[in-house]
């Protein structure tokens, strides 16, 4: 008889300093699928969910998809959402069980209104239902804040090893294969975690250049050659979460109990701690960024500028205006900006229609301290429904639902002399997304080959898609957003102390 395996996803990277509660609407705006719809949405994509589905075919399992929920990073997950997702999972367990194994797509940095360790609570409820024998395999983002509870409750737990995360499918395959070996009785996996006294480390997980993260991964690779070690994950942590266990960690999945596994984790986390101040990135002010935009951008090979401090991928609001205002004040030409989150402005542009000249107030609505609203006049050059799929290399094939979206061209000539390469094309979206794929521009008719400057609301993921076309990459951080690296500006209360760099 074939093995029956339950597949689910409940993902969120929670920025506890955000004012935006993560409710059911936030999940519906991105990914909220039930049952067989999960097969339709993820089959053929380069996601860990797709890897689970493919493993089922390869191993001859009967896959039972239950729920897949993923929301753009923001504030705490509401109790309503948490109870809804766990309720669906438990109902499937009760009504369609028993199951031989459970495969979960998690993030590892979820904080809910009622519990700081979202993943630990989820795993606890599942364990209470299925007992200690049913193996549970988990994929994590490498920005997970892994708790002891999470490690104790999951048999297999493996994180992405790349940032940008271009290996999601590979990691999903690795987890599924380890669960398959467990079901065959070949291995008895056990998971443990070690962490150090730091909020951030391992170069925040960056693998686009040699540095602390690539060195830690190389060290882990050496230890993985030991026969009893099944997988080692390096988690850079998610520092914008005010919970006790925030920060870098090392997760070792071993075959059975072995004291050497804890020693391995300790060696690697000590290496990360010693190198905690090393980084491969530099951030600059808006003024410095604008100066570089003027000098280095050219058609076909634009300068790519990232709004690091307002990254929706880390819980930023996506409507901070500092960088955009600097570009507008500089009257840049042949430039594009994606995305500013502003449903009201997107609706106004939609009502005005393509070709209309319109004055709108942009951004600064959620927290004006991250940048005041700015009034702009421009021409609506494109309207879309905001639906497209990532072209990759990250999340290739996964669908995006930005909602009503407009491209407003500012600082360009009058409509009668409108040219494709004039002014600044601003992508205004009705939903919050990190712009890490070229299709955020292309789906709205923006030809990146004609742009000298391309600006994105992102911190690092954008490099996978945009580094190949960039003449230069600039990160802007003036400490005005809730994803700024200036951690001492943030009001931490729960994190363990002492901890670097606060102490």
C-alpha cells in the first residue's frame, strides 16, 4: 500500500515593528489555497511545494494537499488567521487520516498575536494530533528564527542555502527525500539547534559574494561528510522580530542521537559569532545614490538602486517615499521605480484612464515617519490587473496578484511629445510586494533595456534577476524604514540580553 503524505504550507516573516496586522485578507492577497487548488497553483514551479508534489510521484505516495497560506511580510499574524489555518490542517488530519508523514512549507520567523513562536505552536498542535511516531519534514527560509521547540518537534528541518533564494525546489526535494528514507526505516532523523548572542550575522545570509555566509556554508559542508549527519542549515535569522530567540542559528539533522551533532552546531555558530561584524554590502544615503544614478546609468545596462530600509520582503510598508522623492527632485530621465504601495493612487489612475494627466498624492500613508506623502503630476501610461508569474530565477512560475496597478510617468514631456524613454515610470500597486523579478516592470510594458536607472523596493532578492543587467548596484538606507539595519533605533523589549549589536 502506498504511503499517505499530508502537504501544507503556512508561511510568514513577521516584522513585529510593523503597524500592519497580518489578517486573512493579507493571505488572500498573495497565496491562500485549499485542497487540490494547491496542485494547480504550484505544479511545475520552482517552489518547495512543487518539490513535495514531485516527490510524491517519484516515491509513489498518495499526496493529500490541505492548505497553503503565504502573506507578504508585515506585522503579527492575527489569532483568527492562525486558528483558521491550523483548524484546516487539524480537520484534514481528523477526517482524511491517518497519514504516514507530513511535509510542511514554513518560513521560521512567524510571530502571532497570541504566541511569539508561531511555527513551534503549529508543530505542537500537529504533534498532539499525530503523536511522536509520524515523521514531520519542514522547509525553512534561511532568515528563520529557529526555536528549541521547533527543532524538538520536527524530524527533518532544512533551510534555503542561497540568498536570493533560488534553491527552494532543491531544499524541498532534500526534505522529501529524507522523509522517504525515514519511512523506509533507513534513518531515524533528529533535529537540534544552536544559536549565539546576536540579532544578525552571517552577512544576513548573503551568498552573492564570498563572505561570512559562504564560509559558514563551506564549514557545514565539511561536517555533512560525517556519516551520521544528514543535513546542516545556516540560518541568518530575521532581526526585525522582537522575540526571545531572534537571530542566527545552526540546525543539524542527524541520524539518531549523537552528542557530536551538538558539538558541530556549536563550532559553526561560534564561527558565525566571531565574524558577526563582517559584511559584503554597503548602504548609502539618498543623496549619494542620486549622484551615482546621474553618473553611471546607461541604456541597456542600468544602475539598479534598492530601497533597503523599506523592503516589503522584510515587512517594510512599501510606501516610504524618501528614495522616490530624491529621484523626482533630481528630475531623472529614463528611469523606472517599482513598486510604491498605494491603492488609492492606483484607483485614481485607473479612473482617469490611460493617457490622462493626473495629480496624485503618493505614499507615506501607513507611517509618515518613514517618508511623508509626495504630490506628483504625471501621465498614466499603462494600467494592468497586476497579475503575472515570476520569470525567475527566484520563484519561477509562481503567480503574483498585485491588484489594480498603474504606471505613472513623471518628469516627462507633455503627452503630445511623450516618448518611451522619458521621465520616471512609477509602478503604483494596490498590494504590497517586494520587487525582485523583472516582470514587476515588464508586465506593465516597461522596457528595462531602455532605462538608465531601475529602482526597486527590495533588500537583496532583486540581485538574482537584476544583477545580470546592472552596470552598478546601490543600496539606500537612511534609517527611515522598519527594515533598516540601524537596529539600535528599534524598541526591542523581549529579545534575550545581552545581544549584539544592541549591547
